C-alpha cells in the first residue's frame, strides 16, 4: 500500500528518529578471544576459538586493542568516558548466538552523552549521542530450502554500539549523520565502516508527532545501505501519518525493510518485547580507564573530520559542503592540509575546484594518488601564473599521474606553455578572421545576440585550434572582440 | 606390607613410589580394583581404566624426569564438572551424556603437570546444583560409611561422588568444587577433609560453570596435609581467567601447624545446640592449647540463604541458557528451533530446571531491582560485615552441617528445605572467604560430622595453620567408620 502524501496533511507532522548503530572495530582479533577477526569471503567456521562457539567452561579474555579503539571513538564523538565501566549478559536464544547470551555493556557503558557536528546544505546540525558501548557480534545464519547452517567466523568480533538521542528530524539528517560517522571512524582508524560488508549497520527507531499527539515508536531493521535507510524512513513516515490521520494507532513493533519494494513489513516471528534478563558478567572484572589512558590514546582534535571542517570554514572560508567532499577522502584531505597555506587567497577557490574536480576524480577511479603535494603545488603555480590554461592543467595532471613526471617536465615535453604574448595572440586572431570570411560576414549581418554569440564562439574555437589550445583564452577573447568591433566599425562607415 | 596400599595417605604413597618401594602400576591397579569392589556406591560416572594405565606407563617411561613431582603417579579422582580432554565429561547430566571435550581444564592440566593420574570422573548433583548427589542423571551416590540398604545415606552434595571416592579408598584425593558448600558438606558427611580456597585463587577455565561469581574449584583428601599437596599444584597464574587474583599463592605444604595465640571467632547460639557439641569440644581443646576464643556476631543466616539462592539461580539460568538442543543436542526433535529447544530442555534435571526458573524470575525486568539487585546489595553488606569480623579474629570456627548425613530416600516436602542444609556453609561463599571442613567426630548413629574453619579472603595460610594443628591435637580415624559391605 502506498500513501498519497499530497492528500495527507504532512505539514504539521514532525518526525522523530533515533539510531542504534553497530560499528565493527577493525581490531586484528576478536573482543574476547584471540581468533582472527575475519569473516568475509573465507571458509566458514575457520576463524574461531572455543570462546566463539560457546564451549563449556571457557572464559572471556578482553582484547585491549578493542578497548583502545572504543575509547578513541568515544572521545572523537565527544562522549564522557565512564572510567569504571562493566560488562553484562543480554540473554536471548538464537542458533547464531553461541552461549544464547551476548556479552555487552548495559548498565555502565564506556561512554555517555556526546555529540557530533554534521552539515546539510552548508547548515550545521549537531547530533547528540546518548551512549556508546562494547559488545560482541553474533555468528551468521545461512538458510537453504532443506536446512540451516551457522557460521561462527563473525561470532565474537568487537562491536561498538552507538545510540543517538531520538532527535533526528528527517531522512537527510540521518544520512548526513551516518556519512559523518563513517568518515570519522575511518579518519581515526577504529573501523573501516563499510556498510556493504556489514561493518557499519544501523537500526532506525521512528515515530511521528503533531502538537501533543505522539505516535508509537517503530523499529526498522535490515537496512543495508544509506539509500535503504532514506527510503525506509520516508515510507514509514508516510505510513505513520496516514494511520494517525485516520484516528488509528500505530502499532509499536519491529519491521523489516524490503529493498526491492522500498516498503517495510511486519516481522512474522515473535521476537518483539523479549525480556533480556540483563545480568552482570561474572567472568570479567570492572573495566578501569584512567585519565592517563585517555591522554595517551586520544586522537588529536585536529584530526577529527568535524573539527577539520569547522577549521577550514573559519580559516580558509571553505563552504562545509565542499570541505566535506575533500575531508571524506583521506588523500585529498591530507593534500589540502599540506598545500593550502601555499595557495594565495584569490586562487583558493580555483584550487578547491581543481582538487574536487580533477584530483578526486582520479582517486575515485584509480583508488590511489601517485602525485605528491609538492608536485601538485608546482602544477598549480604554473596554472595560477597563467603559464598554462586550466584545460592544459587538467591534461598535465593526467600525464603526471600516468608517467610520474613533474609538471614542468610534462609541460616542456608537450610544448604546452600558454601563449600570453599579445602580439602572437593578435596574429592568431588576424589569421582566423582572414580564413573565415563567411563567419565574419554572418557576424556583421547578424540580427540576434544569440547568433552573434554562437559565431564568436566558433571563431574562438578556430583561434584555439590554430594555436593547438595554447593561446591564453582571455587574451584571445579580448583581441577577437576588439578585432570584430574594428571590422564592424569599418563595415558601417565603409 | 601389612597395610593395604589403598589405605596409605597421598603423601605416603607418593613417597613410596618415588623411592621405588612400590610400583605405580600396582598402586593404580589396587585403586581400580577398589573402584570395582565399591561400584554399588555409584561414586564414579566414568572410570578411566585405559587412560590411567596409559598415563602411568607414560610417566614411568620418563621416570627420571617425573619422579620428583609432588603427585607422581598418584591416582586422583576428578568431579565430572571439569572438562578433561578426550575423557567424557557429563556434569552428571543427560544433556552431556556423550560429551567428550577437546580441551583440558586448567585445574586438571595443573595436577597432571605434577604427575597426577586421573583415575575417573566422579558423580555429583547435575551441574553442581544440589546438596545430596540425588539429583544426578546417573543415579544417586551412596555414602560409603553407611549400608547399601534402605538406610543408605547421602554422601552430601554436590561433590558427593568425589567425597565417596576418597572415603572409600579408591583414590588418594579428589578435585571437587564449592559454590554454596558443595565441597565442605560432603566432606563432613563422609568423614574426610574438604578445602575451598578463596574465589579468584584457582582458575575456573574449563570448569563447567554453575554460578560463576560463587564457583570455586576445591579439593578433598583424607588429611589436611594431603589436601595441601594437591592444592599447591592447582593454584597459579592463568591468563585465560580474568577473575584470577594476581597475588602469589602461598605454598600450603610448607605451612606449620599453629594454635597458640590464635584468635578464633565462634558463634554462640550455634554452639549451644546439642548436635554441635563436637565443635564445642574441639574449641575447648584448642583453648587449652592456647587459642583465644572470641564470640562473634554473623549476619542472619536465613537472609544469607535467600541471597545465595537468588544470586546463584540467576547465574545458573544464564550459564544454562546455551543448552538448547541444537549445540549439545539430545536427539529431541521439533519443527522450529523453539520447539527443539523446549523438548531438549525437558531432559534437564528437575532441580536444575527449578533453579533456572527461579533465575529467570529474579532477573526479569519486572523483578530485577526488587530481587536480584537487592540480593547483590545484601551480598556486599555481608562481605563488609565479615571483613570487619576478621579485623579482630584470625579465623572463624563453626560446624559444617546442622546434622549427620540424611537418608537417600528422605523426602523433602519442599525443595527449600534442602536449601536450608546450606545454612552453615553459605556465608563463606557469599563473602569470598576460603574454608575448610575437617572431620571432628561421630554422631550417635556412628556417622561422621565435621567442623569448618573460615579465614579472611586470600588468607588460606591462617586457615591451614589451624587445620593442621587440629589434625595433630584431635586426630580423626576414618577407618573405624567404614561400614559398607558388598
């Protein structure tokens, strides 16, 4: 069933969304055993130890690297650290849970009450985070027609669960938050945060309200991409509003998103409202984190993406949207940091455009950048001192990436120095005027501006062609207008 | 040799074997024969005849290297709660009837490293839950000091099999466990020594958990000296158990008996009771030897019992959650995993199921704060109160049980009645104290009873000093009590 939102009074309805995000920390081994933390594309049940399959009498051994990465993530998200946190058991029965309980941190999580800055269309939106805690991932169930199989490779991998306050008010905010979170995790190297590989998973809790009327909260699972999340939120919002507009009540439940129909549906199994019987984990002592630990492991704030974005905005006047595009890609981010101070104020905008246009495009297709900051600066200097045109700069850049040569080497080899000599430019323009008499005549007789513009463009093109693209376009344009005016005046008077 | 081989103490027999005066294979054979002779006691679930022979032969092959080991070729029984590699481990439960672990628990590996030979896995209450060894899926165990007829008595529980094995001379010592009294109580009922070290002293890795914050591996032997020899091999660092203390364990075998000037706490109202006169006489003897008796007040025992059963049932529920018919399957079928689980869990012993139900109830979100959280608070208070008591005394001495071993056929109208048997042992578990039970007399029915000594957490030294002193001052003879006849 789809909902005709035009007919619904969606104006006064507001959306309330909270997220529970599960992040796989990129540790080498699992949270409570020394089995390698590898589960994608490998032989099933290969990377397991006794702890990961719930063997009798086996006890958890806490992975200190996981604690460090969790701590670093909490600090990057401005969470307050509980210097004494503890582990608890959350009980539920499912074949992919080896002990039929998950070791998590329910009562005293490692971090509480933080925030992260995100930007949507250059407007800042601060998302408040309620808590973050360590817990174990479960195994994977594989169902076929006649039997089900369990693969415990993933069982025991360290997760950090991050819970936001239910204050997000649109699908765009949710997507912006998740993108920012993903970039942050990768920047501080605590998770590879690849949604397709299940390294970052989000469950969405959604409700709508209008004035004093608050609809029930619904949980949505099985959201495997940002696009799914966006579509699911939009569908749910409309569904809730339609129900409430008809004076009915929204059922508080868990629903699954269907990626082919872009709709959610009720979960058939009776999994809702389980009593998890939380109990402190007796086999693990309290986790103590000292102020010294925090000082030692904290990632410097100038390496945190949200802070970088604010700084670039303040210091260099870069708009958040553009800043973020650069920040998201580590090579470009670093390149900017290394070079921006050598770029003068008036060239800044052009430089950013070059980074976002050429450099980023190369990285996206080749997954690497063979050009170093010094080489790029040399190229930019050639461009900004007008030795070459922008079009030439792009060509030089490609050649530099392919051959490893410096900018100057490529320019020399290709004989690309821009023609800036006014006399030479004049000669080129004169030659074109002589070799294209029909077009010049058409220009003189043109009745509309549009036609005149087209002809000028054609003549410009011819100038560039004769000069093998090396003529300074600005100069060419100047002289061409002058020449055409001169001819026009002669024509009128003659 | 005038004395039967199996009647020697652990210390004596190891010495004889080390000196070459008796062959380890002979010793092992004698014990295996004794097991066979006493099989109606049902003390063993699995007898490791082949494995123990192989182990003895292996040790003899490198006798030069192994001879000095403190447990050289000593046959030791192990409670079926400890995972032994390739040797069946059942926890006396149907669910694990065919479970052969692929790994060795730290405790059994430690004793093996010191030369011990595991002669068999002993009977117990299923998963450690019970005080009588009548809740075993492999049949009840019989107290060797009683007849096999209608008057057969329980050996106590949950380590009943271990106690019976030691008391019937089939092994020179036994590994057991204590969560609420499971080592001390059967030791008292069977007239032997049972030692429970502090929680966090011995690794629990590979020990099937019942109530993890209360479980401790323990030992049973026919003398305090013997128990110390075994305990010394069990203690030590283990990185696999994060709850282990980093304190260096004391060498208990080196401890000398001491009693003069020791301050002994006693609980007045308990000693006034008639059946506890054996403890009273013991205390008066100790006083004559120079001990200082100090009356103390302990927290209410009924509250302690309720607290213990709340916490231990909650943890039992949690530890038992994994038995769902899928991993440790019992051939129960169903159309859904829920159905299989339901059917499989019906195979679990009734007493265990009772505890699971209590555990789920106290942990449910509705009751969590009122029951479970409250019990934990009370436990903390009990711990503080007992810590304070040990500021003014070195040890506390009290009877181990309220009475002698009861009939196997005794009908407890209410399960809680059986729980009340733990009253005297329970405080030491809740407050993480070490404890030892020593046989100190016989009742009018010629059944043994015991006295326990508690000391401060990690102060096993004080407890053992006084226990060794008692052994000298009031020696107890097990032999006069044995009455089973086959």
